[in-house]
C-alpha cells in the first residue's frame, strides 16, 4: 500500500508491519529506534504488539529523513531533534505571548470605552 493510500485511510493506530512497509525499514530497526529516541514511544496493545499513532509516524519520518536521507548518525539525529524541539517550543511560547498581549490590549480598549 502506498503512502497516498495510507493517507486516504487515516487510521488511529498502525502495526509495526505497516509502519516498516511505509518507510521501507526492518521492524528490528523500528524497535531499535524506539530504544534510542525519546520521542518515539509507541503504545502496546493487550497482546504486547506495538501500535503506532500518527504522531509516532511523523517522528519516524523525521528520523528517517535525518538518518537515511541526510546521513546523520543516531547520536547526531538525537541532537538535531532536540534542537528542533527546543526551537519550536520557543516559537510556540513567543506566539502565545504575542496573542496574550493582543488580547490584553483589546480588553483594555473595551474597559476604556465603557
């Protein structure tokens, strides 16, 4: 099944077989990456089978890009993901602060007009 077909049939959970086929990886590679990358934590069902969410798949896509496409080592990919994560959280914080200041200004204007 191709990636576009997978996207059309959005599922809540994917098996390790589906994910390994999606990224053309061995299941053992995914299990190894699960131990190495903190951001990759698939849950397990009652049988103990891993169930991957869309968030897990997005994280795997980032790891595949860094390791397979850009040639990062596992350690280098970990460091790169940490940098990206901290930068994106800083950007989110700045965005929230900006929105809060905007709301504050609007409330002050409303108060002054009453």
